[in-house]
């Protein structure tokens, strides 16, 4: 059988970076499901124009809305669970399978001016952060003009950029500094970057996390 160079046959990969376990999975959802998710995110942002994360749009109310494409969301979260379990097996930590979803939200960079991008979104701006309340983070690259617009991971004064292949996901430990690699506005104008983020937490921390957000 000859290999077709235009078909991406990758499945999963896992490696360590400065003691942190990173996991990638590829070719995950159908075009139909991805279009449904994009429609849902677009509809949510039309109702709530959220731009609290610098000048990118973030869905603060996605999980509390009445979801339209329920079967697609079921497929997505089935995928989330499958790869959480795969990650648990890869790193040899069965306790990870007990982790709960603490939050799920979408982040979209679309319609940003060059001035705002230069001042707030360019990768050298130093927008690295960590999610200290969580244990694991999953980034699903729902739409992306190029794999070069992935996620920067830094630790121990070292950094790497994990490619953001469209229709792939990345799992990383939440206490690792990271930041998105956003496309230039000229690129995003024609084909924007949109990711879905899922945060996981150990069951014994979930009640405390919820109390922080409710009080």
C-alpha cells in the first residue's frame, strides 16, 4: 500500500518536557461536528460579547446556555473522556481517571486590529499564565489557519511551541506556564483561530473550586 502524503494518519503521542507530561491527539471530529461547534460558539458570542481575556473573545456562558447541537457536544465530551483516560494510561497515574471537568469554554481570535495585536496579543508580550486551581488542561484546536499558531509552554527558563494542528488536542499540566500563539490580524481576517478549553480537577478539590466561583 502506498502512503498518501496528503492524508494525516497521526493518532496520539506523549512526551515529557522539563518533568511535565504533554499529550497530543489528532484527527478527532468530523467536519460536520466541527461546524456545529463553531456555530454554537458564534451564536453564544452574538448574545454575550465577552472580551475579558485581553482582546480575544471568550465564552463565559457557554456551559450554562441551552445547547442546540446536543449530539455533537456528546461526541465532543466522549472524546474528552477518552483522551483523559489515554493520558492517565500514558503517564501511569490511574487517579487521573477520577478527575472531573471543572470548566469548559471557547476562545476565539477574530476581528482584532493590528494595534491591539501588537500591544496585547503578540507572543513576545509576555502573556504567559497558569491555571493554579486546576490539575490538567485540555486545548482542542477547533479552527486554526496554520499549525504554527499553537501553544507556548515554558518551564525552568525553557520554552517550546506545541503546534496547533486543526482538529487536534493538547493535554498539559495546569501548573505549567503557557500562552496561545495567535495569528496576525491579516491572517485571522480570512481564517480565524478558535479553541475549546477544558479544565480538569481532582474530585476532592471540586467543592472548594466551586465555592470560590460562587462566593
